[in-house]
């Protein structure tokens, strides 16, 4: 046989050897490390659903006002704990978790949102 030429059977054998070596290297990459290391921490548990914040200002009772006209706002029992203001109006920045804020659109008078604070 001429130099540089291989027999057909040798090429098949070489291909099988290469495929076998490739497979072994892939499997070896997935094997556990031979050195004992730090124990692997278990996967973190799924995040718990966020608990709804406590209703400190009576928000649940007035959520239904959103989308209604400003005239639908009931008279408060304690006016010091309720603020009715337009969405573009200037207001104080103090935070009181017991105060109920009702925001309405200045042009339409429709209540846009309610929030504690």
C-alpha cells in the first residue's frame, strides 16, 4: 500500500475510537469530584408568597371607590386620619400608616386610587 493511504477498515476503527473518547470525556465531566469538598447546600425553597400588609387605615373598606366620582367619598369618622387630594395637588410628605389617602383626578373628579400613608 502506498505511504499516506490507509485501509478502509482503519478509518472506521479510528472514528469509533474518537467517538468513544469523546463520550468518555463527556461522562467524566459529569462525574463527582474525586476530592471531598464542602457539602453542597440544598437548593433554596421556593419563595413564600408575600403576605398582604395589614390594613392599618381601613383601605379594604374603600377600595370600591376607585372609578367613582369624588362625591361618593363617605364623611369620615375621624377627619384627621383621612386625606382627600387630587393626583396633581401638593401635599405634605409625612407618613402616617393610619391615615387613608384618597386621590382623584382634578379634571374629571373621578377617584383614581386609594392608599394608606
